[in-house]
C-alpha cells in the first residue's frame, strides 16, 4: 500500500488512522532517511490513543515509553524506539528490550536495521520517503496481523474518500 501525504498535518492524520487499526498491540518498523517523518507519523499514532503532549525522538534514550489510559479501563503500553545511535543490537537486551516488545504492547521502531539480530519480524514495515510535495508512505505487512491491519486501513480510507 502506498499513500501520498501532502504535508505534516496529513502525516499526523494518517498516523492516527494507522494507530486506530493497530489496536495497541504489535510491532511496527518505521524506516526512511533522516527527516522523512518517522517521529511525525509516531505522533499521529500516539494521538489515536489519546496522547496530546509532545512527541520527541528518543535518539539518545533509545526508547520513550507511553502509558495511556484506555477509555474502557486499563492502559495502553506503547514504546517508541529510535535505534539510530545503537552501537550494538545487544544493548537492547540491557534496556529490557524483550519486555518492551511484549505481546500486550505496541512497539514503534525507528531505524530497525540497527537492531538487526535482536528484533523479531515486524507485523508491519512503513517506509517513508520525501516526495515532490510532502511524503510518501509505503506499507508492507509481514505477518497475518499486519495483513489484517492493512485490510482495515484500506477499508477505512475507502470509506472516507
């Protein structure tokens, strides 16, 4: 699936649509060059779960955890990783990476190639690139869960067109 995102507002809105179909669980790789909009897309995903504050790239901390209340009770656990400065994938083990990638949470990972060998196969890979106007998002499902997300996203986008 390819989607043209005309500006930052379109990126955030698309991120929110994506967040809605993710249902608070799974593994999403966010790929693209510096400045392609990975953190902007993450801001949109977090908006879908009610986060209204700033969203910064965890370039130096490696992970920014978000615990957000669910409307029906309980909490969403969303972990935003930025592995750009990761020296060795084994560092993920030292920061509790396995726990942060648990089945009952959502993990959004920027620069996943830096965690190769430690990270499992993602449900969804989103590749962002700079287009003539705005950005282009290319989405690929790598698991049945990811395929379900793409189907739901396509239906949602078609009903809004």
